[in-house]
C-alpha cells in the first residue's frame, strides 16, 4: 500500500488480498505521512465493507501477526456481523459461532484489545440470532468456557484449557459486552423490546455464576473486578432486583478492598438506582443494613481526608435514600433504619472541608433533601404529622449544617483559590440557598425565628466571640429565604432590619451579603418605609466602594424600583451619591447602566415639576463629555466612552416614566396631568436638547455598527417607555433614520423603525413621517437585496420584521406608488432561502401577515396572483431538503396561511409545482406527493396537523422516514 508505488492511483484500485491489507495497516499505524495514513484509512474502510472481508479477517487473526493486525481482523469481524449480517447464509452461522468461540478462547490470555473486539463480535452475533436461532446464548457461553470438561458435541470442545483463570476472565468479558452491545445497537423498537426480554431471561443463568465467583476465596482481584463490571453492565438492562439482590449484597465486602472499591460503588449504585427496585421492598430492606454498615468506614474516611472513599459511600447512601425514599418511609416498622440512613446522608452533607477545594461530596446530597421533603408533604395530614414529628428536627439540623457548609474560608485562603474553585463555590452556595428556601416550606416561621435569635445573640451579646463567617452565613440564610418567600407577615423582619446596621463589616464577602440581604427585603421595605432611614445610608456607603459594585448597585436598584414612592425625602442624597460615583468612574460600565436604571425609577416618582431640575445636573457632565468626544476624530480610544455614555442615557430612559405617577392618580385629574405633560416630558426635553449632538456623533461614526446601535438604543428605550408621549421627536427622528440608513444601512435602524410603526402609524399628524421613513428604508434595503444578501442576514431579518409589523398595523401604506410590492415580495422569497434560522423565521412571519391582507390591499393581491406559485415552490423546495429540518415548522405556517387565504390558487400551484419530476426530492414518488398534497389541502385551520404533515413529508424527501433519525 505504498503511496509512491501507486502514483495518482485511487486506493480503490488495489486488489483485496491479505498482503495488501497488512501493507495498508502498516502504513496506517507506522507511516509518518498523514496523507498516506488517510489513503490507507479510506482503503481499509472499503476493504471491511467488501465480501472478501469474511475470509481475510481470520488470516489477520493468525498467531504470527502483530497485535494491531489482529485487532483489525477482530474489528472487521464485528463490522461484518453488525452491519452486513444479511450477507451470510444461515447454514454458515453455526460454523462462525464455533470459530469465534475458539478464537476467544485462544486470545483469552491477550492481547486484551483483540479479545474485547472478538467478544463484541460474538455479542453482536448473539443479538442477530436471539431468540429463535440461539435461544440460550449465556448458558452456551458458560458451558463453552468450562475448563477441562469437554462435552460430547456442543461448543465446549472449543478449548482444552491451559489457563482456567484466563478463560474465566474471557467469559466475564463476553458477558459484560453482551448488554453493552445491545445498548449501543440501533434497533427497531419492537426488536429492542424482544431482545431486552430475552436477555433479561438469561440473567437467571449468569447471576448464580457471578455470585459464586464473587464469594470464592480462589477468585483473584481481577476476576472479582470483572464480576462487578459485569453486574453494572446487566443492571443497564433493568434486570429485576428480586433476582439479583443477593449478588448486590455480595458486592458490599468488596468495598473494604481498595483495588475493588470504585468498581463496587458503580455496581451497587447502578443496582439500587433502578426505579423498578421499588417493586421488591423486601430486597431493598435487606440492603439498608448493609448501607448503614458503611457508616464507620465513612466516618474514618472523612476523618482521614480520604475523599474518594467518602464520596463513593455517599453515592451509595444517596442512591438508596433518594431513589426509594417514599417506599422506605412507608415501611413504618423499619422507621428507625430509614432515619439512620437519613442521618448518614446528613453526615455526608456536613462532611468536613471546604467545597470544592477539600471535599466534593456534600453537593451530592442536596437533591435528596428535596425528594424526602416532597414525599413527606405528599402524605395525607394525619400521616404527615407523624413524619414531621420525626423529621422536622432533622431538617433543623440540616439548616445548621448547610449554613456551616456555606462558610467562606479565611480571606487569605479564599484569595489563594483559583477562579474556577471560586466559581464552583459560588454555584454551590446558590444550590444551598435554593435548598434553604425549599426547607422553609417545611419549617416555616420557626426557621426565621431560629435564624434571628442566633443573629441577635451574635451581634448583641458581648460574650459571643463569633467569627465573621458565622454572621455572614446567617445573613446568607435570611437572604435565601426572603429572596423568594413573602415575609410581609413575619414578625422578625423589623428586628433583622434593626440588627443589620450593627454588623461589623470587616471584609468584602460579608459586605456583599449584607447588601444582598437588604436587597432581598426591598419589597418589605416598600410596605414599611419608616425603616428606610436606618438602612439606606449603608447602601449609599457601599455604593462608593468599587469592590461592592455589583451588590450595592443591584440593591439600590431594587430599593429604587420597589420603594420609589417613599424615597422623596432621600432623593437628593441618593442622586448626589450616585452622581459622585459616576463622575469618579467607580463602577464598571454594566453597573453604571444598572445605576442609571435605579435613578430612572427614583426620578419617575418625584413631583413632575421637579424631575427636569433633578435630571439636568445628573446627565449634564456626561452630555458635556459626549460633546467633547463628538468633536474629536474617530479612533478606538474614544469609541468606548461614546458607547458608554449613550448606554447610560438608554438605561436611564428605560425606567424614567413620569406617567407611572399619573397612572396612580386615576380619577384625580390623572389623565389631564398626562396630557399637559406630554409635550414637556422630561425625557422628550432631554432628547430634543441632545438631538443635534447625537447627529454630530453619527456624522463621524456612521460606519460603526456599535455606535449606531447605541444611538438607536437611546431612542428605542425612550420610545418603549414613553409610547405616545414620544410624539414630539418622531419627525426629527424619522428624517435622521432615513438619512443614516441610506448612507450606511444597519439592522438597528430598521429595528427602531419597527418600534415606531405600531405606535405612530395610526396617528394623523405622524403618518406622513412614518410613510416617508418606510419608503426610504425600503428603497435602500431593496438595493442591498439587489447586490446580494449573503453578507447581510441581519438586515434581511430586521427588514422582514419591519414589514410584518407594517402589514399588521398599517397595511394601507402598501397603496403608495413609491413602495415596490413586487420587489418586496421577491425579497421575502429570497429571505426564505437564507440558511439563518432568525431570517427564515422573520420571512415566514412576513408572509403570514401578508397573505390575510391580500383581499383588502390590491397591490398585494396582484403580486400574490403573479408570484404565489414562486412562493409555493420556494417553500416546498425548502421543506424537501433545501433548508435545515429545524425550520420546517416556520414553512408549515406559510403553507397553512396560503391554504387558508387563497385555497383555489394554492391548490393549482401545488398541483403544478409537484408535477415536476424529482421535485422537491428524488426520494418521493408521485403517489406520495399526491397524498401529501391532498392531506395538506384539507387542513385550513389545524396548525398542529399541518406541522405534522409537513414534517413527515420533509422526512420522506430526505430519505429519513423510519430511519431512527426522525426522532432527533
């Protein structure tokens, strides 16, 4: 298979001989030239698929061959049996089986990789023959490997046994790969069920032999390890615990042998994790004492810092407790045993060490506590009361344990952790937080009282020498609960609010938790505004510290959002502190955005006449800076500050809505107040003031999508908040948008126009602006489509969404002579052909909005009459394989809309289009196309049915129907 000896020749041209196969294998494994390796690989794959492979594979398995050659021979056998089984005549099956068994016996001493492939080949053969042609494969395999006992006839004569130990290992390998080969084979559902049942029946033969080997003093560690792996493999077939519980019991002694520990854990966990085990209550109860018997080993391992052992035993305890908690709870006479198991799992939750640096076990237990609680609370009241009496004390202990596990290490140690460890610890604390919140459902108000009493003792009692971690953990516990539970009726929250200022904030971790705890109480503070005076100064102090950026800003934002109507007396204080940190650039850009949103909420609630006076000083330093930047020539250094300032204005305008006040004054002159303000809305005033400045910025940064997007963002956020009050800006903005888009088209301009259409297209005074803008944007975009769409899928997507919105809100815009409906329709068809999912989705929406309006808008009716067949053909081509399958749902909506709104024309287009031979795919026959067409045309309203029909037809067109791929 030497490449130079075959210049320019295809690898396919070589004759299929054993010598050539070996030569190709040498080239694949030992030739340093990658091109030669690839040629060899391709040729060998073809060789495996050939009919001659049934013969040459045996020669490659000869004792004089290299292990790599023998491995290829064994792999070829497996390939032939698993993929080309039908090529082999039935009369050759028995001979192949005997040959395979003989080779497995011969290779029982190695090489291991060859032995395993041969075993997999025999397993694959068994799956082809069970149950009719080979009714008892396991019994036959066991018999074949019996050492020194040749039976008359039969397959056991396949090997005198020079090495019984090696034969035993080979048999175990064979029994292990049999279920694995079943699991990995692609089988029809009925055949899979038949094989599963047949193999489960074979377990009765395998199980006693495995028990015997596991119990035997003569069995080596390797044999016992293979037995354990074999059990794990069969457990995957859901073999009943009723048949295997004694073998599972036999696995427990292996846990005391370090070399068998991991494998034994896998076997036991696999066996007890089967939900079906619940049918075998007595078998389960027989395993519980064995699990409890591991408690001493667990404690010793935890004490010695042996994480692997404690982790493994914890997995066993959790598998038993979590999978079967309800069944074990119901065995009332065994309640003490189950309580002992629960306490064993509690020990695992509280295992010494810091997660994830010195232990990784405790996290395994958290879902168990959810499961147990759910099961207890699902019993009827009387029974539930009994269980609560037993388990509430355990859950109070659990809270203590979880709070202890949430402790940070010392600041020095924490700083030495890697960023990955810190992130894992953060996620772990989130999981603990979720668990505490859940536990509150069981323990109720008593839990909050418990936490409050402990915090009070720590902060008020001079005798208490609590470390900062204890305080932090208790506040973390409070925050976990108050974050999601309505604590309005709790009598301890006022006390907690009073205690928080007493916390000696000695480091960042504690300070962060103090901030987040205050934030979690924002809704409570809104109902008890008198408490704000004591707590707000802490938040504003935190705001000045860069290290508390995220927690302090997010907390202030929550307070401003929830308590805005009571913040009047503190408004100047909050604004001054905020202005100070913004000017000094204390916070990163994203936190500045949050802070501006907070101030938007605050300003919204002030008396209307005050808002502009408070707003101007807040934004003027940033507007001045933007003015300075706008006068400079564009360069990378001043781009980010421009985007940052525009982003801050957007964030402020997102939440600054003075009309929320008017909404609260309904019936008290509210609407009149809104009308009088509409032309003097502070946001509108600011936008009008900075409009020229923004135009100046754009004139220099027109070709930068990030700056244009930031500019559009300012208007977009204002528009979403102000709605009709945005009116005074519409004329200026429409003109500017049309100009910037025609000079340098960008999707953000189209998206902003799409926000304006539904609000202002129906208003007489704005309709001319909206029409002019629509025509300008459309003309520029049609030019882009004309040049080629490939580089602009985002523009195509936004353009389709814009026109879908116009069709929905103001379809009579299409009566304009300046709007080329023919070109628009064709753009929609082109967009349907895009490979990008968002673009296709937008184009589909465009057509589903267009089709119902054809009867009312004559230009649309004309274009549909002329190009409807093209649309139908495009959609069918996409469904037939021209587009990815995940887009089929969107195409089905277009087909449904065509059928619903122009059924006669659609029927004609379907007939004409599908008549073409090989369209939309050579995989579908004329009869299948006709059936699809008839079924589709019958459905004018059932969206789900149309989707199913189109998906089925798409699979047929792609040759995937019934292949197994249709499920993916």
